[in-house]
C-alpha cells in the first residue's frame, strides 16, 4: 500500500508542479516509492520481488517476440503458467524452505494436506537432504 501510494503521490505532485514529461517523472516517482519498501515487512518484500521478477520475465519475452528474437507462440502464457506451477509444486514437495510462508500455507490448504501428508513431506525432505533418491 505504501509503495503504490507513494508512487502515485509523487507522480501526481510532479505533474501538478509543471513537469508533464513522464519519461522523467516515472523514474523519480519509482525511486522515491522504492524507499517506502524500507518500512515494509520482509515477507511482503519477498512477494514484491517475486512479482516484479515474473513481470520482468514476461516483459522480456514479449519484447523478444516483437523484435523477432523469439518466435511468437500462441499459448505462451499458458505454457509459462504451467512451468511456474510445476516449479512451485515441486518446491512444495521437495524444498519448502525456498517458498514464502504464506505460499506454503496456501498450498497446504489447497492440497488439503492432513497430518500424515505433512509427515510424509518431512520424510521426503530428510531423504533429499541425506542424498537418498527413493524409499
């Protein structure tokens, strides 16, 4: 909330003060609003970082498509969504420590994990850490 509010506030103030060039207003507002992240909690900063990285990846792919570096793909968004979900589900099963706690809780609720399921995942984590490939 602080990030978005600071960005819009600074952008509107710069426009009001007479600078109508958004090529300079937007970076200045972005820099000042980024300072508001210092007062945010670390978990929220992790979420913002992940969301920013996903947008950067999507934007890079779109730019590469428009410049002809990467061929246009009809179902690109679906494939990216599937790949990211496979990664997240694999992380949930093998290495939950790399996931945000809120995301871990969401996946545990979404998959309706019971006590035995959580115990089995803990066993998988111990086996994975010990280098044991299977049961």
